[in-house]
C-alpha cells in the first residue's frame, strides 16, 4: 500500500500523466487557434504523447515548442488537405440532409464512407508526420496503407477520436472536461494503439511475422531513430 502512493507508484504516475495531458490539451488548443497551424500543433502534441508512453519525455513546453516549429513545414499541408476534405464532405452533408437540392438521402452513404476514409487517414497521418520525415504524398500513402493493414485498430482509433470529444462536449456536466482533455485524452488512447506499429517501423521491436505493408521511406524517423523499413 505504501508503494502505491510513492513517487514511482501507479497512482502518482497516473496523476502526473493526467496533469501533463491537461496542460498539453490547453497548449495544443491555443496553438490550433490559427487554423492553418493546427496540423503542426497536433503533430507536436502527438510527439510529446509518444514520449510520455515511451518514458523518455523531457520538459513539456520546450519539447512541444521545438516539435511545433519542426512540423510547421511538413504537417501544415497534410492538415490543410485533410481539413479541406472534411469541409467539402460536411458541406455536401448539409446540402443533402437539408433536402434543399431535392437530392435523395441515399446519397449520404458515400459521404459517410468518405468521412470515415478521411478520419482513418487522419488518425495515422498526423502521428506519422510527428514521428517520421516524409513528403506529403508519402505521408498520405503510408497512412492509407497502415489504415488498411490494421483495419480493426483503425476503426477503434476513429471511434475514440470521435466519441470522446463528442461525449465531453455534448454532455453538459462533462463540458469543462472537454476544454481540459478533449484533444489530448483521445490522442493518448490512440497513441497506445499506434505506438506498437511505429515501434516495428523504426526497428525497436522484432516482428514475429512479415509486415503487411510496404512503406515509402524518405529521411527516416526523427531524433536519430532508425528509419522505417520498406521499399521506396
């Protein structure tokens, strides 16, 4: 019982991680306010979360700021493409669901499918940008490959990314939690799912079977990690 509450115990570790996620959520939200910088902000958040999971994190604010600046170039076009695709699908949804154009509601089915596809790409593309140095095209290609190769995990990540913010925002009593954990908490849960995949990609663990993907590799993993394997 004594070890439960010591500095290295599970309770103190959980409280430390929770406080880090709250601070990280606020920091990410602030840097997302100019919509164009949201990609770099989200990528920086994912990098810090990955460091938390791997127990190699440094100072939160300096690390976040460093990764934010690094990802402005690579994450911004990825984010803007995803944002534009989501906005286009939402506009189509509003037109069809409102019945203003006299279009059959069955046309919502491809919109739902498109929304899922965008979300499936998103849950991998931003973390890939945070962890690896790829071109925009390679990021989307690799995100699509991983989304298909790990489809059950992809579905779970999409549900987490949508359900947690929706619940926190729409249940009145939980609304304050949305501003404290609405971005970082679902991202943390998703990181627990994609982190093992990334570990295989950078050679940190030995795979027991052949990898079901061929990843396009450019400059490799950040911070001197061994590069993602695969054919160009």
